[in-house]
């Protein structure tokens, strides 16, 4: 499967960001990409209140992405904010093109002086899709700190996990990003394609999630196949997802994992 990693810095203008999606997806399609993966919050940077930018999942921004995917004949995965019946919104991955799906971020970034839950309502379920006969799991940014989600997705059959992110900068954050993405690939014996936002042109307060770049592709054994720099970039990678079965046969950690029952009366 040929996958494009589109590392970009989103603006606070959804219309401008939709044009970024159009331009970059067309570039990726011209290079033969089947699956085009954008970062978390591509619809609108975290620098703007999420409730200001959120739209229904069938609203104009998502519909625009659907039209782009259909025109180009590719599957696009892109981060957006979707409305709810309440005061908060959802941090959503839109998947459209060869398959239609959504994943609402389960683990909210209430850490390191930031509280995503003030504006975001957490999702409640893990999501896999199937593309080209291969199961693919979905995760978003802070989810990478929770191994159970990744092993659960692998248990659902995922051979590849897509991880769009808007990874906040800070002390040791690049080291943590590299380590966590690599560890989750090894935990799940999956390929992991982690696509972060690039470093924004204007510095923020250091707490608001933006991006540090360094999008990664890691194979099921933990080998880093690709790492980008910190600037905007479109990169292609060809992955043999059928090879995951062989890795799991040789290294059956998913089968060997012990389920502990330590509940006390």
C-alpha cells in the first residue's frame, strides 16, 4: 500500500485549510498514493477555540474533503472538529474515499498544563476500517501514550495504525514522540504511520498543541522506516501489510499477553 504522509501546519481558517488539503492531496495522488494521511486538527489549529470552528460530520468542510477524495480517487484521513448536542465538540478523524468512517479521540490531553476536555468531549469506542483487504486502526495524538488502545486495535485485526497528531512542543517532547510511536508499533506488532503537524510559522504559548514535525513510519518490529524534519512535507512510503502476519508468527506477543485479574473483594 502506498501511503502519503502530509505534514503541514494548519491555520485558524478552515477554508484556507481545505485548500491545503486539496493541494497536498493532489500532490500525493500524482505520486501514486492510495491513502493520504493528514495531521490532527488539520481543519483548524488548536490556536482557535474548537467550538468556533466545529461543523457537523456531514457539514461543508467534511463534504469538501469528500469531494476532493472522490475527484482524486484516493482515501483521505484528516483531523477535524465536529459538533455535538452539547456545549463541547469532538476531536474527529474523517476517513473518506475508498471507505467512509470516523474516529472520535478517546484519550483527551489533560496534562502538562493543558486541558483538552474543557472544549472537547471524548469518544467512546475504538475504530478500524478496511482498505484494500487490510484492517487499519485509527488513533489520535495523546492516544499514543495508552498501549491498551493499540493492542486492542491489533486484536481487532489491525495491521496498520494511523496516528494523526498535533504534538505540543516542550522539553523532551521529541524524544517522547519517537519513543512512544516506536513502542506502540512493537506493542501491537503493527505498522504505525504517525503524521504530526509541522512547526508553525508563528510561535504559540508553548502549551497550545501545534506541532513539532518529525512524522514517523515504524514497522511491527520497531524499525523506523521514515522520519521527516520539522517543516511542511509530503512523503511517500510503500508498506507490505501482508508481512505483519509473519512478524506475529515469529513474535506472538499479542497471544502471550497475560490478562490479569487482581480485583479485590
